[in-house]
């Protein structure tokens, strides 16, 4: 059974940091590109960061470059999102996504709420 479970969200003040984790099971994690998306109320879901399955290359949305870092630990079947210098506009539900390259096969987590507010 496939499971993708996010954790680490919460309430943080502007300028603060959070680290999100996404634990995966039920599929060959190392073969999948892993991504973090987010969705704020009234907005569409947007890609925040992505890390490939092979080289570990990363890409980021312009809005988070220099502040967020995505990483993965294939031994633990886990992907992380380190978020620094958080801003109120980073407030959203953050979702973890697994995608098998060159296929339409995707798995989503249930999301974790991140709220940046003083």
C-alpha cells in the first residue's frame, strides 16, 4: 500500500524556519522524483521545489530561491524541505508529491499546514 505522509508544519513568526518531512512507503522511492507543492486559500496549487530521482538535481520556484532547500534521503525513503526566512506569503498547505519519471504515475500526500504570522 502506497503511503506519502507529510509532517513538520505549524505556526511560525516571519523570519523563522521550519523543516518539513515527507515519509514514503509502498513504492521504490529512489526511482521517483520528489516535489513539494503548496496551495494557499483561493490559489491554485503551485510547485515549490523538486529533486530528481537520479542525479539529485533540484529546481525551485522563483519565490523561494535562496530561502528553501529540498533534499532527500533514499535510505530513509524521506524527502525534506528546509524553509528559512519565512514570509507571511509562504502560508499554505504544503503537499509532497512522488512522480515516476516519463510516466503519469503520481502519488500525493494529505498535506501539512504552514502558517507564517506574528
